[in-house]
C-alpha cells in the first residue's frame, strides 16, 4: 500500500514536468487540482466537445450532469443546443449555469433509474 500523500506528490511532480515540456506552447493548457492533472488543447473544453458531438450525432435528448467547476463549461454550452429535450443538472445547490440541480449521487441514481423505466 502506498504511503499517505504519495499520489499527491506524484501529481505535483507530473505537473512540473508537463509545464516545462509545454512551456512556450500556447496551444496546450496544463491544469492541476487536488483531484487531477489535465492537459488539453487551448480553446477546447468539455463544453466545446459536447457541442461538436451534438452537431455530429444530432440527438433528440441531451442530459448533462456534473459536480464541479469544469462542468460549468458544459452547462453553459448546453443552453445553445437545438435538440428538443435538454437538461443540465448540477450536483449540489450552488451558483451554476445548470438548469436544474440534485442534492447528491443518490438522487442522480434514482433519476436515472426512473428515466430508464420510461
């Protein structure tokens, strides 16, 4: 079993290496939080990917569920979708671009179960 804090120290080391690797490259963005290290192309995010996929597949129904700041990109972009049924749901009551909220994972599971029965 790894000692406490080992994962966090590994993530910090990885972040430092990635920042050095992509230093001076404006087309790459490196982000680091306590939960993850993210490397992505500049100008793209979860929201732009969702819009691209919606344009490609033209769904009738879109359900976006998220619980952190990164999900706000999707909630914001979901407003511009042209599909007939769209919901954006934030987990937890907070200031959000989502159209709805649920209090926790149990409510999400219950909602998905209910939807699957229809």
